[in-house]
C-alpha cells in the first residue's frame, strides 16, 4: 500500500509515538504547526472523514478520546485544538483520516 500513514502503522516508516493501541496510533508531526503537534490516526485505512460510515462511529469516538488523552499526557492543560482536514478544499494533504492535536501556544481564530 502506498499510503504514508499505513506504512507508519505497519512499522516500515519510523515515527515518534505518543500512543500505540490496537486500533489507533498517535505520533508527533514531522512538520509541526504548533509547539505541540500530534497526529491521531486509525490503524484502519479510511481516506478521509467523508469515507466514514455509521459502522465507523465507535472508531471515530475513540480517535477523539485518544486526542484528549494525548493532550492530557503532553500537559496541554491551558487548552488545545483538534482539527480534521477533509478533502482538497479542507486542506487534507495525506489521504488517511487523521486528527491534528495542536497546543503549546494560543490558537487564534479563524484558523486559516
């Protein structure tokens, strides 16, 4: 499979892991947009949020729970932002569903 994040799940590409669970992986982004920038991905390949179905609801909930756990683990008690980019106009650059956990500084609004 040519998906970058699937290769991370397989272990063929290294990552600085924060969480490694049977269904979810969280790791530090190689090009951080904030002092803390962690990506949370399902180990199951879903190209984007638009491809998720009702059957994926438990996994989607787990992704959000892991995002909260990552923020807690990394000391983001002052706050953090969770972002899901979907599709070209949404800014998605890797076509494997992923959540960005951003923190360590004030996150301005609007974001982009």
